[in-house]
């Protein structure tokens, strides 16, 4: 019975890992493609984004832009769908 307490940390760690992987992971924008309207180097030009690439510490996901916009952070569920 004395050794059981040494393995009690496994249960909370398993719960955290299941929630982390099951509830989705946070991804941060890494790259994007856009239509530049003939002025690609002007930061104030109107841009219509066509695809967004998000990354986290495990993998990278590329998705079409929603309404011509890309967010900074996005949550993806298992399988890459959000």
C-alpha cells in the first residue's frame, strides 16, 4: 500500500492528456496566402486571404480562409477539423 502513493500522479496526468487531446489543441498562425490587388508590399492594401496555415508543437494544418480572413489563434479537434 505504501507504493500506491508513488503512482497517484499518473491518474491526473492521464486525465489532463485525455482532455488536451480530446478537446482540441490550440494552433497559432504561421503562414497565409492572399490576393494582393497588385500591391504586395503595401501593408495598408486591402487583402483577401485564400488559405491559412496554423501550427502547434506537434503538427501543421492548412485550411481555406473563412470569409477572406485568417485568425491569429484557432482550435482544431482531432483529425484537423475545427
